[in-house]
């Protein structure tokens, strides 16, 4: 089996899902109290990140933490409705060049995997639209029929993505040398090094340096 692994934020979706979903929360007229409470909690670490005093990984973890906490106590129907509406606004922003890459991988017989630290309900809708075989993302913890947020919820990023993929396919015979991975960030280096055909998509400076040094394929421009 050959895998084609796609990152989401900055790769398939040329933006960050955190601000997008936060804006959706406001657009869909969800709780203002939760919105401003989450925003106030996130801003200090965001300002530290802008001042280059904390890493982007730590900032993103906090962002997803605050985003996931918005859904605490909501039932499954409310959650599904929110993400259905959010995806209606998101789908036209998916990079059409990357959609072509998805189709190319499908035509070449790859098993498609969408891997991201983004919340899994939004990833599920993307995966359904583009016929991915597997989705690995940050799960909303449920207790019965309601979201149950707790501070130790599991958020995957960086090396954790590569670990999650390997664990998911540990009982399959994977031809890693001929697998493919698409990502935009140096934080995804582990998953890029896992495969024989890494593709840097609008890479950040550190990943661009690695890609050029190792002569990886680079896709520069988004098309939406």
C-alpha cells in the first residue's frame, strides 16, 4: 500500500482553521460570552508568539484548546450543524491546485490520508468531499451525546502526526519509500521524512531550506 498524506492548514486550505472557525462561531451567532472568553484567554500567548517569545507550535496548541472549549456541553446535532454551515463557507477556499494533486494521487492508486491538528469534524467534511480514505485529526471528546471538554484533551501536531500515521497503519504493509506527503511547515518535517516523495507546499522558510537542500518537489502558489 502506498499512502498520499496531506496536511490541511496552509496546505490544502491555504489559511489557518482556528481564526476561520472562530469567525464562524461569531457569524453563526453562537454564545458571545464563550467567544470573548476564549479570545481573551488566547490573546496573551498570541502576543508572546508575535514577539517571538513562544513557538508557533505552543501558540497553535493553545488556539485549538480554546476553540475546542467553545463546544463544551453542545449536543451532537448542534455540533454537526455548526460544522456543516462552516464547511459551506470553507469549501470555496480550498486550493484548487492541491485538489488536482489529490486527483492525481487517486488516479495513481494511492491511499489518501488527511492529517492535521485541526478539529476532526471539519476535516471529516473535507475528506468526504474529496474522497479521502482516512482522517486523523484532533477529536472533540464526547460524553454521551454532548461534547465534554477537558484540559488534557489530545491535540496532535508535529511529530505526533507521523506517530499517529504509523500507528494507524501498523498492521498494513506500507511501501514508505513510494509514499507521498504534502505539507507547508517545518513542524511537519517528521511526516515528510517518513515518505520517499515529500512535497513542500508554500513552505515556511525553514522547510523551504530543507526542501531545496534535499531537492524535494516544491509547490509555491495557491490557487483558490
